[in-house]
């Protein structure tokens, strides 16, 4: 893997996480379902919120806020890694954090599919892209395939 290819991977990681953070800011990502009284007809009301909204965390849907925080941390790490041209274990740490963020983005599915949204699915896919990209960068450095030019 050449340095030019590594720069493309870094850019891909930054773009995927920036898109994930943009989706997390939208007020349609995280879902809360509130029960309706049986006298009023029963059922539930489905409301959507931003991933950064503490209300969702307060109603025991922990995944969205954890995912939002980890995606901001990962975006910061990707930008830092691109500016200072980090190597090796740095991308390994980002791979692990991406897998944790990916798992956290799937937490709402444990509550039921009605707590998951299309925007949430998009965020999960972008976390997957970020993790695969970080893993590819870590593997390139581990194999010694990256040739640095001075």
C-alpha cells in the first residue's frame, strides 16, 4: 500500500465519520416509543430525536448518545492522524473504537426494531466503513507495506 493509497483511506475515514456526525445531528435519528393509555385507544407514539439529545439516554436508550460521543472522538482522531500522519497502533486503536461505536449503534435494536430508524441504519453503515478503513490502515502499517517518502 503506497502513501497515496493511505491518504485516500484517511480521507475516506474522515468523510464517513463527518457524514455520521451530520446524520446524528438530525432530529430524526434516535427513536423513543411512548405508550398511550388504554382508555385513549392503546398503542404507542413514536417520536424521533437527535443522537445528542439526553432525553433518549434518560429513557434507557443508551446506544445513540454513546455512538454520538464515540463518533466525535473518532472524527477527532482521524483528523489528528491525517494531519500528523500517525502510523501503526494508532489505527489499531481507532479500529477498536469503531467496532465499539458500531456495536453501540446497534443497541436500539435490542429494545425492538421499532426503536431503530433508517437514519440509524445509515449511521451504523458509516461506522462500519470507518472501522473497515481504520483496520485497512492498521493492517497496511503492520505488514510494512506502507512506503514513506521523505
